[in-house]
C-alpha cells in the first residue's frame, strides 16, 4: 500500500469497480466524517498483509480470484477497526498478526488526512437583470439587484451547490433610450420576475428514498430535511443578544423587560435609554426639550 502516496498527488483518480453499489444511506453517513479515524468508526476496513508482492496490499475474495474461506484477522489501532485477510499463510494464528512497516507508514499518512466541508450557503450577491437582445442605444436601470443566492462548492465532484427552495419576487426597472449629448428619454418602466433562493444543498434530495413532507413555512434544507423557510431572516439574526428559535422560526430577544426605565430596542435587542423628544421650534427657530419627561434627579444631603 506504499503507492497511496501516488494517489494523493494525481489529479485524476482511477477507481476500481466495487463488488456492489454503496447504499445511499451509508454513503451519506460517511460524508460526515472529517478525518480518517472518524471514517473508520463508521466502517470496517479490510487489509491483506503483503506476502512477496513488493509491499502492495492485496484484497482477496471470490471476485478477485481468492477463496471464500480466507481467514480474517482483526486489528485495533486508535479506535479504528481493521480486518486482515490472510493470504494462505495458515501457520500464522490470528493473535500473532502484526501490521508491517509499510502499512504502519500508510496508516500514519491516512491519520493526517482531513476532509473539507460542503460550503453551500445563502449569500447576498448581485444578480444581473435578465435582458433579451440588449440594444446598445438603450440603458436599463438597475443592471442588477442584490438577492440571496446559493453560493459555494461541494466535496463530491458529482454534486453541485443548488437551491432546494426558491421564491419569485417582482422588481421594477426603467428602460431609457439614448438621445445624444448625455440625454436619455424614458421609454418604459416595468416589473420583472427575479428568483431568490431560500434554502441550499449539495445533495439531490429528489433521489432520497423517502421524500420529507414539510409543514407550511418550512422547506427542504441542505440535509434533505425540513427547516425554516425564512432562512434570510435566520441569516440576518446575528449580533448582540439575538437568538434564532428553530422551532418558531423567529429571531427573538432573550430580554423580556429592561430595568431602570430603559426601553427594549427590538432591532439591536438591547436595553437603551429613552430618547428625549423635542417640542416645536419657537419664534427664533430654537428647539426646547420637554424637561417634564426627563427622569428626576435624586439629591443627597451631606451631613
């Protein structure tokens, strides 16, 4: 297995044909592993100790010319479980199977591997206004609108970052015809339909064995499960004391009441002193504060 180093640096990986397709539910569970050790906790690895094959690992079974009665040896290492397939050396008992130096080196390489994460998320980006057959003498304003879109990349090369729920919004635009010498004439104003994404995923949820049925106000999210449909509000529910309630799908403030006459700012989710309103200006144009609304000061008498 020393040639694993070559696999790491090639740009195109040739994968051998498996014995049978990997079940979709197992494949999805394995995607959550971030390290090789985490991956090994979800599976059992089959390993054949080298025997006169220049250190190359060999997987022996009926499909590759082996026999069905090949013996299996279990090896424990850092919480991972390996099964060693014997290669006909019947004199070696199960308890005496050891990992050779080549396999040890490869395991150290594998333990250093860290898998990245899917980065498919909602972001505010500029979406161009769709224009059919643009005329060089016509100006359309605006050229784009800021919309929430699914942006990012996926770990699996056959997957792509896409929207699992969308909403269609009406946006106004104005069309102006150039009349020369920096002059324009408004030709028409109209509303166009633009697509705004509400939820994103790398997985194709339509291929799932069981399609989730979401309640009103919820959509299918990245993990192909139901989540809050107002992901834009969730995205903006940041900073200060704001907390997102996943059950209610609302951005809430944990503060119920403010002490000392302060008032709750629903936007900042903080307690603030009340603003002092100004009266109408007098004849001289000066504003005078209504001091009757100010809190009274408490005086202390020194002994």
